[in-house]
């Protein structure tokens, strides 16, 4: 079974490590980048199933990373969840307008809630990977019989 790949772009090393470990325990394959430039390189190299993206970071902020991802054909379809301390309506609208699938304000959610939101994202019927997994599961069941 192939693990779902997530790239976490978070400059707070302690928070990043905690989120990465919790996601790994939940069964995800997680790569952590600590600034926007490294995050963009990692995303383009890994082509993950999801990006968790902070906004306020060194070298390149999350809005610039998101804009780059959505303008590059190889990464424009990767869903991005903004994971940030910026919670103003203006920031949320900007993130969603740039193409973020969701927007999580870190100060309003415990790490466990963030992990649950990620699990829920992959459990969503609207997420294309989930419908693919269901087809695979049905064909595996038929093979097992």
C-alpha cells in the first residue's frame, strides 16, 4: 500500500517536528521544509498528494509559494492547505483566491485537530485520490475472492 505523501512547509522547527511526527503516526509519508524556497523545491521534487503551507516564512512567503505552485503545470493540481497564524478575512480570502483548498489558523486549532482535518480531507468524496483508492480496493477484494 502506497502511503499518502504530504509536504509540510513550516519554519517553526518545533511545531513542524510535532506535526510531522503526528502525521507519520497517522500513516502519512511526510517531508518537512523550513522555508518557502526549500518548500517549493521539495514540492516540485516529491509531487505530494497534499501540501501544508505556512505563510510567514523566510526566503519566500507562503502566498508566493502557493502562487508559484498554481502557475506551474506540474504542481497546479496539488491541493494546498494553508496552515498559518494569519487569520484575518483578507488573508483567508487571499489564500483561497490563490487556490488553497482550505485555510487553518494554527492558534485556533490544537495539533490533533489539524491532523484530523488532514485525515478528513483525504476522506472527502470530493478528493480525487479517494475515489481512485475506492476503485483499487474493490478490485483487490475481487482478486482476494
